[in-house]
C-alpha cells in the first residue's frame, strides 16, 4: 500500500495552526476517534501494554509486539498515524536505526524516539549518545525514502531531572541539529514552561502532552504556539478508571452503580456498522 498521501497530509498539519493527535490503543478506539473528526492519530505504548496485561516500557511489550500493534492501528483507519516508539528498542544507534527501519515499513506517517534509557528507568542517555541515536533514526528514515516525520523526545521532566526545563531545552535544541522534525518534552503542564519551550526551539513544531485536566484548553495552547497536542495514555486510563470503579463496586459492595450513564450497546453497534461500511467503501 502507498502511504505517501497520509504522510504528506501529516506533514501539512505541522506547517501551521494547532491540532490534537489523540492516542487510541486498539482498532475500535482508533475508528471511533476518526469518527469524531480527528485528522491524525498516535499510538500509546502504555495504553497498548495495559491492554495486554503488561507494564509500560520496553520491559513490557516486545519490539515485535509493538510493531504488530502499530501496523494494526495504521490498517484500522485511513489517517496518518504517529508511532510512540519508546526509546527505539535498543541502546546503540545502529539498533535504533534497525528498529526505525522496521517501523517505517508499517506505514506510519511519523514516529517518536525517547532519550530515556530502558524506557521506564529513571535515567537519560548522555547527551552525545542521545544525539547519535536521533541521527541514526533520521538516517534510517532518509534511507527508506519515505516522508516520515521524526519526533525527538526529551524525557527530563519524567525522570526527575533536577533542572528539567533547562535540560529539556538543551536537548531539544541538540535534537533539532540532529535532524528531528518535531520536538517533544512530555511532563510540563504549566503554561509558562510550555511557552518557554516553544520559544526556545522556534520555528520547529512542538508536541505537548496533556495527561491531566489543568484548565488549559486547545485554544490556550494554540495561542502560545503549540503545534501538536497528544494525550498519551490518558484516554486509556480514562477507560481503565471507569472499569476499575465499576468492578470494585461489584466486588466490594455488590453494587452495579458503576454502570450508570453507560453508552448503550446499540449506539456502539450503530457506530461500528457505519464505520465498517465506510472503511469498505
């Protein structure tokens, strides 16, 4: 299948304005998000891992499992898909390059590489190695001939760095020089910190993670120059929150109060019947 049109559309989205790229964790959620009118989707490594009964991080789902899942999301909808590709499933630049080569083959329009060693470990790769890893990912994409956008992630806020804002900016600027198309420092939800990052790496597009309700809206982030907004595992955790609450009420209180306000099976059936017809046509 030729994915060039999706990739071109994805790059176009990054040229101006601000868009939300929500994170489904299976075929059903991907198709529902498409039905709501979103223009692109991104996978969530943690949402996928939780659905398999695994912890997030490379110690959870294997590279092969992640690639299979990414391909499944790509096949589920005719939208551009960005892959949450963790730290590239390898420490060495050549290992990252091989992983990226395989990820491109799934049909993604973009992929992200973290600089956190071991996925969930509380450590960052030393900056020179982190830069080489971004360069290796860039080279692998270029060698493929596919117009896939590379997002470089600085995980400083998530690993508890003592000066996360300064370190994140230093790293993101270095990743710009290494060939990243999009820059991403997950963690900050303070408007001033986000604005500082956007200004420091301008004109490169910045992805912001909104993983909690903190009063900021899409319009607020657009006003300070954020180009792309993802939600990571938040939609998956919202689903888990409802499931856990309802299950605990049954187990602990014998109550079915957790079922109040549920969407009906008929509504879901109607949506997916319509979605299936649309996909076929």
